[in-house]
């Protein structure tokens, strides 16, 4: 497990690397400093700001639009998200699914739960009608096959792909987590 101090150290090392890179092209590059660390169940959320602003509180030296770093609490991998994703929490689903490989509930899961519930309560015909309302692109024969396969536990990949394409919004690149450095386990993506 990565503790708070180790997370801060990892981000400070990254800020130093970034400063050296910026200094190579801009002699007026600003040094950055860690200003806040919050614990999350998956990561340490580490916010940063220009050292000069931290020291002087002069607004013209304040950075805006800089999202925090995320330090994985298990393997120490280092990631970054944009400020909008950080404020909205949109990064979390991408992190759980893509970085950690954890299952994330989608609209398809909700559809399947609903179809199963309708089939139990009102029968397969009503389940097929419900499916057709949610996925009007399926033919009646495909909807019958879909419901039957869903209830039997053997859903064909093509039909599942059609449902996923229709119901699951792809990850917005603005909300995505960017991996800066993989962790010790090399699991980061």
C-alpha cells in the first residue's frame, strides 16, 4: 500500500521532472508545489500549484485549469486528470475500468436487469417488447433471440455489442485518466 507521504514524494518527483523539461524551453518556467492531498478509496488525489503563488498569494502567479495527479494506493502508479474531470468525478469510472480492471456497471447491465424483471413478472413477450422499445434497431427476431439468450445466460456477442453501442457512451477523452508512470505492478494502462 502506498501511504500519503509516498504519494506526495512521487508527485514532487514528477513536478521536478516537469520543471526541468519546461526550463529547457522557457527560462521563466515556474516551479510547482504540492498544496493538497485527499484520500480516495482507489488513489491519493494530489493537487498542485505554482510555488510562487503558494508563497506570495499573488493572483497573477496562480495556475488555473491544472487537474490533480492521482497516485494509485496499491501500486503507486501515477496518473493525471483534467480539472473538469476532477471536479465532476468523471475520472473514476475510467480509472476503475481501464486502470484497475474492475467491473463498472453500465446501461446495458441496467437493461438486462430490467428485461429479466419484466420476463419474471410479465413473461417473455413483454420482455421482448420492452427490449424493442429500448433498442429499436433490433429486428423482432433478434429481440426474441436476445431475450431468450439473456434468460438462458448465453448472450451472443453480436447482440451484446449492438446493445453496448446503442446504450453505453464512450469515455470522453476530457474525462479520461492519463497514465504518467506505471506502478510497481505494471498494471496501469
